[in-house]
């Protein structure tokens, strides 16, 4: 419960942060950030396999070439 005199629109307004999407790629999940021109870049890798973090195509900032994900707030 939120006790405030401020209207809900002010409390819950969109902060304009980055658009993020979480996609499944095999046994791991990848958090992507939408960039200009509809390009997607890798922001974070969620995996329990330590070798996934050594893959250069999954390094933070790498361009995501696969199908564009549906955008959702993560």
C-alpha cells in the first residue's frame, strides 16, 4: 500500500529509461537494450554456464543479430 498525497500519475510515471527485452537463447537468457534505428544490443547475460560469459558475441554492447524481441520492461 502506498500512502501519499501525490496523484498516481506522478508516482508511477514512466522514467524514460532504456527499453529492455529478455530473450531465451538455448539454455540461457539475454537482456537486450533497444538502440537507435531498431538495433538491439546485449546488455546482460543470465546463465549458470561460465563459458557463456566468454563468448564474444554475447559481450555487453554487442549487436544482437537474431530476430528482434518483443519489447517489455524488465
